[in-house]
C-alpha cells in the first residue's frame, strides 16, 4: 500500500477513534472506595485511552485485508487463511482467559484446518514467535507487527506514535 494513502487512512481512523471527549468521571462505584476523597479522573482517562488504542490497532489492521469476526475470535483474512485473537498486551488476559482463547483457536483450527490460527499481542516485553502444543501460533511485539504489516511495520508504528504525540499534547491525560 502506498505510504501517503496509508498515512491518510490511518489519520482518518485515528480521528474517528481517538477524538471523542473523555468524560471527566471523578467517582468510583467500588464499595471499598465509597466516600473516599479520591479523584479518579486520571485513572478513568487512562483506561479509556488504552481501550481506544486497542480499537485503533484493530482498525489499522483492517486496512490490510482483515475483517472482524462476529463471534469468539477477532479477525480473519480469507486470502491469507489467517484467524487472529488480537490482544493489546500479553497481560490483557489472565491465565484462564488465555487458556479459553487458545481452546477457541484450537477448535477453529480443527474445524478449518486450512487456516493458521494466531494469538497475537501488539505489546510484549518479549518477542514471541512459536506454535504451542495446540497448534496455535503465538506472535507478539515486532514479530506480530511484521507479520501483519510486512515491510511497512516501522512506518505504521512511527506514524501512529506521531499522531499520539500530537494528541497527548492537545489532550493530556493528567
């Protein structure tokens, strides 16, 4: 894909996903924190921001021929025969959540043997690229981004970083 066209499309997606006001919620409905004089606004903004970053990644990945799946798993690419469970971080799921997703991916592979099934994490301290005992390919960090974006991986990351930098200057989380 042409980089100028890609940058324009990512900019459009960025504005659609990120440029909505974040409600200044200063409260908590946690029973243990009731009546505490704590301002949860920063925490709330950070949580919303991270959720939007996850949505941003998903939308950008869709530019590369992927489609959203309606049930169970996240993304599919019919031409490349790939199904992905997408995570923003390796820590997004706890142990049982990960096991359930691996189970779901394994079953998809059993029912559709022509597809490669991937548990993909964008952010991880460790670059992982291996197939587990269930036949699920684990891809994280640069290995995942390179798999999705190919030789445009660095361009995509740097473009999104630049957009986020401008955004955080205009809308600080503190």
